């Protein structure tokens, strides 16, 4: 295939991954076979929305060598393993799609019953054993698994999905069909263990809450406190609503007025600042790298917060962008403003999120993009916890590997993504 055309196809596919919600931020990668010895792949740590043909790296299939200053995806070994093993594959997309990722900790094969799905994907969706992202072990596991199957969809343990095609259109059809298969697989299991005649997602989440929540947890049905979201600006932060305070929200032209960290310091230390504002104030004051805070009330995260559990990494992008765990904060900021503010700010020094008892989670990051990615990954990891319970399979990632992934992300990968 012509290199120029192939690079354009990879750029288009990378942007499509984002548009269709198959990845969050720069997680996932795309490649295209050029010849028997070359393939083109997306770069490492660069936002797909801004990709150009100049960013796409042409690699040698045998030794993974390449020319130029653009670093290829860390999963280049996975893509090379696909092309070496499968001569029928010309296009590969590695996604971190929602339902497939949530099933990935189970390490189980999914039998394909529908004829139409089997004709596209194959008889089974196999699980590829775990290997840390970018590792030789992961590439070897991909090669071994593909040697046992001619399927076009695979679930990578605690990681995501690998979807193959003769061209980009087929690879995307495989990814889309895989999501439908995985969603139905989860609902079928819920219907089986709940002995329900029908299955829907709200019922599944309520089932989980009633079985995982402690008897002392009396806030399950309460309306969660709204912490809202904010972003750092100059010497303070912009808060979209001043619940409980008489401070002006906007100037005469409608623009929000920042809350100044120094001007409001005394009010904060004396506990006179609105409780919700106090939490945001503390996070920005004690964590200079934080540029945005988001209150996450998505269904799965809210479900976990209502059971009283801490959250642990079931998938490795959670380990990278959020950290080793997400603890639950039980104190009510309205009752103890300073205690809650300092506790939340302290917990966010080592991780990108905290769970709020029966109230979702607070996510933060060095940019609004990082913060949004943390919220997306929290929701996916929460579903992975719920799915593992339904199937009575799967466990959190190894703590040592989690720390290694988190350290690598903070020191190298996140810096590329922010640029």
C-alpha cells in the first residue's frame, strides 16, 4: 500500500476512535500493514484529534526499527505480533472500549452464538493473558493467542480489546460488534444470577448495591450532595455555582468571577467559607499541579460510592491515570468543613480521584483533558468491579505493577499528552 495513503487512513482511524468513544484521551492505537516488511502506526502520547500524517510512524516489522524523531506507540510490539501471525490482517485497532474493557479482568472466552456475529468475528472471543502495557510479555501473549485462533476480536486482560480487519472498515465493524456482544454477555449473566425475566442496566446496578452495601449504610437512596466542578484560573479558581455563599458568581458581562485562594484564605481557615467551596479551595491550595476538578455522578461510580467500597484498579489505564486505589471519604463537608477539605486534598496528592460516600467521586488532573479522562476511566473501572462480582471472577491488578505503571505515566506519558 502507498505510504501516504496508509498514513492518512491511520490518522482518520485515530480520530474515529475518539469520535466513537472507543478510547479515552490517547489510550489505544491504530496501525496499517504497508507490505510484508513494513507497517504504519500512531505515535506515542499524542492526542488523536490533532494527528497529522507527519505524526504517523513507519516501522520495520522484523526489528521494530524506524526513522525520524516521532516515537511510535508503546504497543508497537502488539501490532507487529498481529501482522507476523496473521497474513490475512491489514488493519489493527487496539481499543479501550467500555464493555470489552469491563469484561477484561475475567480472563474468559466468550462463545459467539449468533451466525451473523460469528461470520464477522469468529466462533469465540479469546482472552489474551495479562502483560504490562508496552511489555515484551504482552506482545508474546498476543502472538501465542493469535496462533490458536483465526478470530478477529480479542479481549486483552485488564487492558482493552484488539480488533482486526482486512481494512479499517472491517476492523471498526469488529470493534462495534464486540461492544454489543460484551454488553449482552453481561446482561445475560445478571439475568441468570438474579433470576429475573428481563435485564436492564439500572436493575443490574440496584442488584449490586443491595448485595454489596452494608446494613449500616443508610444513605443509599439519598440525593447526593453536589460538589460541582471547577478549574484553576490565575490565583484562584472558577466555580460555576456559589451554593450557600453571598459571593458574586459573575461580573456584569456574565463572566464568572474567580475565587481567590489568598483573599479567601482566612475565611477558609476559620471555617466560614461555603463547605463545597472549601473543598475546592483546599485541593487547589495543597495541590499546585491540579488545574481542574470534576464531580462525577455517572451511574457506575455512583453505585460503588453507595456500597461503601474503596475502588481498586481492575484495568491498567485506571492504574496509570488515577493511581493505586480510590478511597471512600465518609465525612460530610457540611458537618466538618475543614476536616473534609483537608482529608480530600490530602488524598488527592497521590491519586486523581476520591470517592464520596453515596455521592459519586471527585476527579482532578493537570488539565481539563486529564480530569475528563479520569472520570471516564473511573466509570469503566467501576463497571469492571461490578462485572467481576456478577461472574465471581477477576481481581485487582498487582500492587507493584500498579505503582510501576503510575510512575511511568507521571514521569513520561502524561507530559506528552499535555503538550
